[in-house]
C-alpha cells in the first residue's frame, strides 16, 4: 500500500470544495476516498505542471510546445498534424498554433506528406533534437521534486496503478489512438499491455 503524506484539508462545510482526509475520526463517518483520490491526483498533476513550466522557461518553451516536441520525437519519424492533434486531445487549430511557434524557433519543420496531399508532416530539426536533451533533464528534475521522496517500490506501485487508470480510460495521450483491437499501449502493444 502506498504510504503518502496527505495535505490537511479544511473540514467539510467550510466551503472549500476540497475533500477531507480519509483517516477515520472517532465518532465521524469515513469520507469518500474517491473524492480524495481525485483531489490528490489533481494536486500532484498541478505540482508537476508548475515544476515543468519553471524548468522549461530557460529553454524558451511552453508546456504545450514541450509536449509537441516529445510526441514528434517519440515516433522516430515525422508525425501528421492530425495525429498530433489526436494524441494531444486538442483541436487541429491548436496544434497549428503550437507548431507555428516551434517552426519559428527552428525546432520543427513541416513537410508535405507524399502519401496524402491533404496532410502535413511535422519533423524535428537538428536544433529540436539537441533541445530534447535539455527538455528531458528539465522533466526529470521536475518529476524528482514530486516523486523523489518515494522509494523504488512505491514508484513502481504508483506507475502500475496510474498505468491501469490510463489503459482502462483509453487514454490517447499515453496509450495512443485506438486501433481495431483497442488503444495501442506505450510499447506499441494492443490494449496498452506491456
């Protein structure tokens, strides 16, 4: 079982909208752990995002632009704009704006898709590849601030639990777009299985 330090939530009825701790209190019923889980995950995600933003600022990148670079790099080949939008779970116009900024910074380049004239491919430039090293270091440092107090067993347990949540939710961000047999997992396996 994960042993975590839970924040001290205000009592129910104080108008905070934040769930109380799940620890049983004598004479009081146990609060809803589902709401506490949602709050703790949201809080942790915010910490990760804030840390990433701070780490990315010296690199001249926004959080969204960094995600685009990582996705384009992850495929190992140019990525269609439409596929990028699907993986980011945003409308195509939003991807266009992000890619515009990355192209001006000479981190990506657009090319016509020879197999589909309507499609545009996005590829990393040499500058984009070099920046990825700094990007990964910034992500690691930010994540270490959040997860550094967990021992290796706790990290693996959290990884397993979050992986199950993503797989069951058909998360396109980490499991890829659904294929004929379901979402494609992080290792390219159908259904997200490793």
